[in-house]
C-alpha cells in the first residue's frame, strides 16, 4: 500500500498483481462500497485479477481507511464528486494515459464507476457494477435505519479496524446524506446515458438496499453500450463476499465475450 498525494488530500492505493497477465494494456480499478476500504474487499481483487489475468488497483476514497479524512460536509452530489473529480485526478497520477481501465465497483463504488465511465468514455474498456444505485428506493432508506441502530448498539465496531478514528464521521456521513430530503430525488439515469462500453450489472436477489429495478434502469439508460444483467440467487448486498465463486464465474464468462 502507498499514499498518493492529490489536490488537498491523500489517498491510499494498493496494487494487485495477477499470477499471469494476458494483456497489460488493461488494468482493473476496484471501487469500494459506502463504508468500504481496501481491506474489506478481502481476497476478491486478487481472485478476480487471477481469473481475468489482469493486474489491478484497489484504492480508498477520501474519508476512508488510510486515506485523509473528509474535509467537507457531503451533499447529494458526493458520488458525482468522487467520480468526476477525485477518481480522474488519481488515475492521471498513477496510470499512463494510454492505459485503459476496467472499473469494478460495489454499491457506492458501482455508482461512481458508472458516472466515471459516462464522463470519460475513452478511458474505460468496461464496467463491472455490483449492487449499484441509480435512484433512491424506499428499500434503500429502510435499510439504513437498522444499520444506524446496529452502530449505536456497538455491533459495527469491526469498522474501526479499517477506518480507525474516522469511523464515526464516515458512518454518519453515509447515513445522514442518504436521508437528506434533497436526496429523495437523486437520480443518475440521465448522467450515465453517454456510456458506450460494455457493462455487467450484478445484483443479489436478496439485496436489502435495492431491487431489480436498479438493473432495469441501468439497462434502459445505457442504450449505446450494452448491459448484461445478472441476478445472483441466495445473495444480498455483497456478491463478492457472499457468493464469490458465482460472482467470479459470471464476470469471467462475461469478460470472455466482451474483452
């Protein structure tokens, strides 16, 4: 892991080297969930890099893990800011301009991946989206309340292992932002219409934060690219952790057809 200096912030970045590399012109970029970090991906980045025979990079956004703390209060545009400001600056520093990327995003990270691919289409070879949100559903908001109760009861203390003294600020930045009145109308469907690369949209059948409507809206919006939808059985909000073999298999088969 190394720290990369951006404008006014420092981000933690960790490379992932595949056992065998089939094509060095592509690199996988892993974008974590709303309360995620490098460590919370567990072994999935290494497994996927090995399966696709591509190297990868995992990083932590501002406010997470080993990266610098949040400086500003979040708004309903915070995912756009991560996608259109922070991520392009990071990539311009750590990768040569000719290197194409395959974005692998989960939850918030998947929404960021879609937004980035829409704004910077020439840089993106493909998007792998897991449990993305493109609108705010009632089930999403209902899923936040139990998480807040669990946090207050001390049941999410494991987050401190990854985020240290930033944990409480980060947790409530997530919970409070999604409950803002102005977030009710948050919708990125029009923002992602300019995506032209292949997209694999994965979601668990039992996802407690979203319904298959999210996949349908992604497919409808990205008419220029091409969306493959996959609903994973016996899976909740974390395909890469709950059903890693099925998730890896779905991605590998899709990549063989779209690389």
